[in-house]
C-alpha cells in the first residue's frame, strides 16, 4: 500500500518534457551571467553533461529526483552568479581579449 502511494506521488510530481527543457535553458542562461570565462564555461559544460547523463532515465522517481537536483543547482548557480557580479574583478580572461589583426 505504501509503495503504491509513493508511486502515485512520484507520478503526480514527475516533471513534463517542457519543464525539463525550461530547466535546461534556465541553467544555460544562468551560466551566461558569469563574468569569468572559466566559470561560465564550466557551468555550461556541467549543465550539458548532467542532462546527457540523465537523458535516458525512465523511472518516474529517478526523473523527479534528477529534476529536483537540477532545480537546486539552478538556485545555487543564480545565487553564485549574483555574488560574482557584485565582487568579481573587472579583468578579462586571456580567452576573452580580442586583439586587432596584425598587418605584416
């Protein structure tokens, strides 16, 4: 009886495909808010890797757990992006510096 109630609760709270894609886009959008190149690319890479790792989940409880983990990661990333905007130095990374073309 308890397992059927847990399964029903998991099914009721299982995210839709639209919700999962919205979470993915939100995580990528939040990654773009980091001013530091290395942190921005790390957040982007971590998001893509996590979604690829979980793309074949079929069990509703596993999908719900992964979605909840993703939502908590989104909140952490948003908070950290705000902190980095407030306190990060205004120095660009070497990867972001655009140089003028040299004429020979």
